[in-house]
């Protein structure tokens, strides 16, 4: 056998196993981008991105509740819907992709006021969830919209949606790089920042202690009871890694409210009317303290 014939035989042997070139776009591809009989790992790459982003969002929300020790119905519903739409998207279902995209937009719009302060404070225990979850949801929105736009043509026939070796793959790589970087930065910076915040506030009267929001913390405002003369000023210092408020209970003779105090922030109030002033933290109403003005 001559060398050329050997080579040709070898080539036939190799290429025999490769799938045939995809059919040109047409009516046959309108219904489903991935036929149900197709092997799961051969599904268009974009479906894996949507699955990964949505399931990560759902699992993050569950972790947030487990770590924070709280339960919230809205958060639970979002977590469940994220996971369901993620799985349905992977199956190549158009409604799953539409649902997941709308869900991601709705979530960020609804929870932006809660997410923004967390993103600004790397000492916050939920920081890593926010800094990694939000870019992934953005990726879900970008790819969700692109998939819906390309649906008629077929996402398996759209190179940047079908294969990771494409512009879409590069975009995903950039986002994943940002997520990994965010996780590392958060993990490295948060203990340092927590220590710095805890070390500050020397001039303050009352400290909001580290882990003040945990129900097991005996004196979230320390000292819990403080006496000042009339016209005395009290200064609170937030030594915790998350936001708190100093807010008078309803019915006190003079109302006061610090608004949200970031880690390391202070709030001062001058008490001009004698009386007992009980106060709390708005997001954590079990955090309580008393000021006695004589
Ligand atoms: Cu609080």
C-alpha cells in the first residue's frame, strides 16, 4: 500500500466519527434548538450558561438565608424559580429561557436597594454572593435576550450561542474571571476590613458590636442601657460588618433615626428632653437598647 492511500484511509477513519455538518437553517430548526434525542453535553453552549447562571442565583439565595439565619417567602420563591427556569432552559425550552431572563431582571430591580449596600461593603458576609451573583445574572440576561432573538434561526445555528469557541465563549470567560476575582478579593479583604472596623470607634458612647444582628448576641448595642444628663449627646458607632440603624421606638418623647449606618459610621443625637428612650435597629428589630435622660 502506498503512503498516500494509507493516509487517506486514516483520514476516513478519523472523520467517520464526527457528526455531519449541521443542516442549513430552515423551518426544521424553528421548534427546538436541541433535539430531545441529542446527547445532553452536545446542547448549545448558551443553554449551559443560562443553566449555570440561574442555578447559581437560586443556590446563592438559599445559602444567603441559611447563613443569615432567616427565612423569607419572596427570596424562597425567587430561589425556586431560578433553579426551575435554569433546568428548563438547559432542556432547550424557549419559555424557560424567557422566564429566566425576566426573573433575573425582576430580581435585580426588586432587590437593588438591598444589594447595593452589600456591594459597597466587602466586610459584609453576603458580599461574595452579591459580587458573584449579579454579574452572572447579567450574563443570563444578555444570553437570554440573544437566544430569544436568534430563536427562529436556531441557536444551534448561531455560532456565538452554539459553541464556547466563539465571541459568546469569550464573554462568558470574562464574566467567570470577574466572578473568581470577586470571590478572591472578598475572601482576602473581608477579615482585614472586619478587624479595622472593629478596632475603630474609640470616641463613641455606644458600639454596635460585631455580629450584632445575631439573635444570640446579648448586647447588640453596647452598653445596652446608657444614662446622660439633659442636653447630653450620645454617639453610636457601627463596629459591625453590615448596615444597622439607631431608631427610636414609636411613642418616645422625641423621635430619632440614624438611617442606615455603614460599617465604621457614627451617629450622634443630643437629648434635650428628660425621659426613657428605647430604640432598635430597623432591619433587625430584635436589636434593642435604652437611653435614660435625667
Ligand atoms: Cu441591625
